[in-house]
C-alpha cells in the first residue's frame, strides 16, 4: 500500500480547546487511579465511559484481558489502521504532592501510560467530529505492557481473526528530549529484552566441612562475572548486546550451614532479535559449563520477553510527514533505545512504527517516583496521529 506525500494529505491540525481540556481532566483522573498490569478494571471502565460519549464507532471490551478497541468503520472499502496505547501503571510509590497524585498506595503512572490513553482518547474525539471517508481505524487501549504479556494476549484475541490492519502505530513520551519534538528512526527503535532466571541446586553441609556439600557459590560467582562478559565475545553478534545483573540470592541466614540453593537473575538486551537468539545460546552454554564443572543442578527460565520494535521505512516516513505538517521538530536518532516496548509484537506481524514525543529535556525520567506526564504534549501527539490517518485514509 502506498501513501501520499504530506503536501497532498497532511495539514496543520489544531485540537479544539474544549477537547484538550477534557483530555487533561481524563489524564489526571487516570493518574489519580492507577492500576497494575492485569488489574486495569477501573481504567477500562473510565476509558469506556469517555468513548461512549462520542459517536461513530463500536467498542469491543475485554480484548486480551482488560483491553478495549474502538473501531471507526466508514462503511466504504479501504485501508485499515490500528493505533495503540498502553494502560497499566507501575508498582512505585509516588513522591509528588499535587492534587492528582495517586490514591493507590505503592502504585503510580510513572511511565506515562495515563498520558498515552489521553492522547488516544483525543484521537477518538477528533475522529468522532471528523469521520474518515473510507476504510477502518481501530484504537487499541492495551493492558499489561509493563510485564510484556499484553501485546501477545491482544494479538491472540479473536478480534484479530477478523481485523487485519494494513498499518500499526504507537507513541511513547520521552523525558530528556525537547518538549513536543517528534523522535523516530527507521529500523530498530527499541531493543529486544528478556528476563533471565537461573535456579541452582546443590547440597548442604556443616559450615565447618564445606567439602562434604555441594555449594552453588562458585557457580554464582562465575555467573555474576561471566554473564556480563558475554556481549563482548568477538565475532558473534552483529550489533549491540547487554547483560545486566538485577538480583542474586544464595542459601539461608544460618552460619553453621553451607548453601544448598541459589538464584541469579539478569536482563538480556539487544538491538536485533537475531542477536538475542545468539546471546541466549551463550547464556545457556555458560550456565551448563559452570554447573557441570561444580556438580550443580540447574533450571533456566525466561520472563518478560520483548522482541525488538522495528519501524517500517514507509511508516517511519509517515510519522516524519505528520510531524512536519504540524510544525514540530523532528529528531531521527542514530541508535535505538535500550529499553523495550511490547509494541514490537505488532511490528513483527504488520508494517508500522512507534515514535516518541519529548516531554522536556529536564523532565524527571520514566519510572522515577517524581515523574508526571506533561499535558502540553497531548494535543501535539493527537495531531501527529491524525496526520498519519490522513496519509492513509485521505
């Protein structure tokens, strides 16, 4: 499918003040009532209530769990586009004291998903007032992004047996970048990653006779240093890889007993999915060699698995066109982000792109306990999405 240049279809889009005010109110309400992955019940209800006040689309609930999809169907054959935002909050205690601070102890929107939902609600409001003339648009409010399970569950939902998008798009707010600047790149935008859990099993002995037991201490020591060295093995990988140790535990607090069990956890990252496969093999080889050497049994588990998020060439250009039409600064980054985004599940199946919008160069970082979404970028992000729609639907 082809798209027209922005001079033909894109235009400067201004979001009415009345809509912007409602979106900011919605965002602050969502921020005040955050819910963790898999528990986005009230969040879904609040989004549904907002959408029901609009016209022109059908809502499908419980998509992939607590997700919602609002479909705008023109009734005329044409392209289908999916726009996606995320819904879940984080297990972080908020330190802010403003009026819309979280009322749920130990839970807060510290990745800006409250703002992402407000942006998507704004797209819904604009589409309700300015219907498309052909094709379909699906607005997805996706649960469970933070634990890496949401996208896969949504894509396995029966909804996607009938709906096959031609294009998929998403956005993420970016602290550390100039306010309202649009950030994108062709190819890998965000890294692949997965959590590694290595469980070790030996045998205890009296601490006075460690030779009579099988302590996993030497395997733990070897993993703590060896895992982090794996990305630097020459002539294996095609691009950036990283291993970060995030947790280790061994034995019990008993000074008279050597440890029997241990666990080591790490996060694996790579720009390329192919490199993740190679890195995983090297991890398993290291674990096996150490455990065989010191006579320790082991189990390996992987969790929170994110593929690399790759931007299609044409989709990336559509994002750039959309930003340019609204007079927003464009930043094409040279290196992918090291963090991960489960939107990569969508770009594995459909052509599309995820783009970033800066919230301020000195803004608190994502997952910081004093972070809050910058409401000033809401209308800018809505305008970018609307101009992407114009390029596809006319």
